[in-house]
C-alpha cells in the first residue's frame, strides 16, 4: 500500500515537471522579446527540475543516488537563476529594449495637470 502511494506521488511529480518543461518551451516560442522569453525559461527551468528530481528521489529511496540527485538539484537551483540574470543584464547592456505598450504613469500624469 505505501509503496504504491509513493509510486503515485512520484508519478505525479514527474508528470508535473514534464508539463512545466513543455509549457516553458511553448513560452519560449510564443513570447515576443528576450525578456519575456527569459522569464518563461527561467521559471520553468527552476520548477521543472525541482519536481522531476523530487519524483526521482522518491523512486530511488534513500541511498547514495538520492544524495547525488540532491546535489544536481542544488547546482541547478543556483545556476539557472544566475544564468538568466546574466543573460538579461547582457541584453540590457546591449541596448535591447523590451517590447511593450505605453507606460502606466504617462496616461494619468498628462490629464491631471489640465
């Protein structure tokens, strides 16, 4: 009974991680500029491995493999946001402007002075 419950929970975690990875891939294709694509990629590159490695840890039990999986997860949780931040900063320094409409502060400022 307990073994089948662990299998079901790990299956849900693995499927959830795979689903977030696919959604992130769709976001990378659909979003208009580098900043929104980075947002989609960085969120899913952090959440998907967390769910997938959690499911794998439940499947492996508590052993040396679990320790190795957790080290991989720790490495990913530190490097993925750092790489996303460095990419966004490089795009900003290169002068790439975000795609967007008017600023929210512009609309109200001009009508209040009249």
